[in-house]
C-alpha cells in the first residue's frame, strides 16, 4: 500500500490551496481554497472531476482554517463528500457570514483539536497552530505506515506555545509547508502579538485622547491584543458590531461593550446606517448578545476608551470622527499596511490625522518567518519537503543535501 501526494493547486503561489492525499482505497483533500483576490461572487472553480463535478471521487475534504484561500471553494464541493472543519473555526466563520446575512453554503463535520479523524485507511490529526485565523490547524496525516505533516498557515509569534507544538510533533516522512513570507527577504522578522500589546500599552500611556484600533475582525488574536492593551491602561474596550459578533463566537473571555452604531448613530441623526459592504445586509445582520450595548452618546462621552473599528464600521465611524476631538488621540492601524492603499481606508486614516490622531501601525504577520520554518523542518526531520503557499520555493534548495525537495509535486509516492 502506498500513500501519494498530489498538489492540485497552490504550490508556487500564495493561496488557492488544494492538496490531494490518496492511497489505493481512499482519497482526501486538504484545503479547498479560492485564489487570492477572488470574491464570493467571482470565484474561479478549477475543473477537478470528482471534487467539484461529476461523480464523487473523494472521501473527505479537511479545512485547516477559515481564510478564503483555504476554504473559499468548500461550498462548491459535491454535497456527497463530507467536509471536516474545526468547531471554533466553524463558529467564527458562521458568525461572520450571518453578520453579512449569508450562510457558509456547506455543513461540515466538526473536528476537535488533537482528536484523530479516520477516513478509509487515512487518519488525520488536527493539530492546533497559531495563525491570524482562529482555531487554525496543521494536519498530521498517517497512512500506509507513513506520516505526513501539512503545516497549512502558521507562525510562532502568537500567544500559543510554539516550542510545545514542536515538542509534540513527531518526525515525519514528508513535510508540506507554507513559505508565504520567504519572498519578503532574509531579514523579514515580525514582532510577536505580546510585543504589539506592550507597544500599544506604551503608546496609550502617553495619550489622553480617544483611541481606536482598525483591525480585521477575523483576526481574533489581534482582538485579544487590543483588549489586553485597553485593560492594562484602564480604558473601556468597545467593539463595533462585527468585532463583537466574532468575539462572542470565539468565546473570548473579555469584558467589553458593543457599540450599537447603526441604531444609536441614526437616532442621533449623524449617519445613515450603512456598512462598507453596502446597506443590503442591514436587515439580516446577526447581532451579538453577550456584550452589554453602549450607545454612541455614552461611548464617546469621555475619552477613556479603545474602540475596535473594522471595514464594516468605517463608514459609520467616519461621521463620528468628524465630530469628535481627537487631539492626543490614536488610531492603531492593526492590519497590513497595504490595506492603507484602499481609497476608503486611506481617506479614513487621513481624516483621523487631520483631526489630531497619530496613526501607529500595530500589525504582525500571520505567517512563519524563515527562522520559524527552519525550526519546524529541523524538528520534524522530513525525508522530503514539499513547499506550498509560496512565491519563493527555491528558498528550500538549502535543504537539498539533507532531504529531497519537490517543487512540482504531481502524484508523489511517499
Ligand atoms: Zn493562506
Ligand atoms: Zn490563512
């Protein structure tokens, strides 16, 4: 019996990951991602018979985490094929979809961390790792006496103990690993979430004005960073509706408020309730029930707050910003700086600067740097490395003396 690996898509590009593992009797897919930049409306579905069309030829699809470059094609998977996803990841993904008045478009079987799932003669162990998505997994796959580790997207800079993860991982025959940041050069090194938290605390200590943090709500670890910074500086932690919905779905133990912006601001006559995605979701939106609501009037009555804003609340908040004194205030920019290139975002940043706020960047990558990838490789000592999710797979050539590196993985027998 043999175990085979076939990278169907996403080996020499970042995103759009589709990985096939098969034995004589069982075929599974790890991740079914959309290409980067593709939207829910405009998604290219590759022709993979038995997965997206025709008679089902796969026994299961496993999703490592909820980023669309890993699960964006799940709703196109033939309905007969079971989809496996982490419970926490599913809860957050569902909540975000419901907020926008949508459904995910598939019903997964829910996996628990470290609890093996056996499909035919292949066993998959979802192994928790740190990433900018909540409840992310690496997959440890065992079949035919072989062990394969698929790193999916991971990093060592979150609050999860990376040393412990390395201690727990066995040596493997094959390592399928991401290399997202390798194209950013050898000096690419990112701060940890804890360092971001400390930086935010130091920044807030010196300032008495209002504080905002612009973040992506699906980056749950960043919500925690912002919350800890607020708590350590005695500020009220206020979330916009989407951040609160995600914090609730991720069961974060935080002591915060949710700003009922679409109601209270409309009552104040300050804003037409509209999200950045357009007003069409307004009537369907899921709301959080866990956190006490605070009206805009109350929220902004004093400056001792840290407010989370997301693209979804930017339009609402822009109206408030024009009426609030931001002297000595802060807007933490907690997303990748390239997001500043978006017209709505750059306009918001410019507005905040014009009313007196400073705009420090509060961001770190969700991906492993080269040092972290080295540590993973040295720890699991693979006989073969299969780079994926990278634009610089040649970086792995440095391992060619120690093991095989497969740059184009088509039906490789482990
Ligand atoms: Zn990815
Ligand atoms: Zn990801």
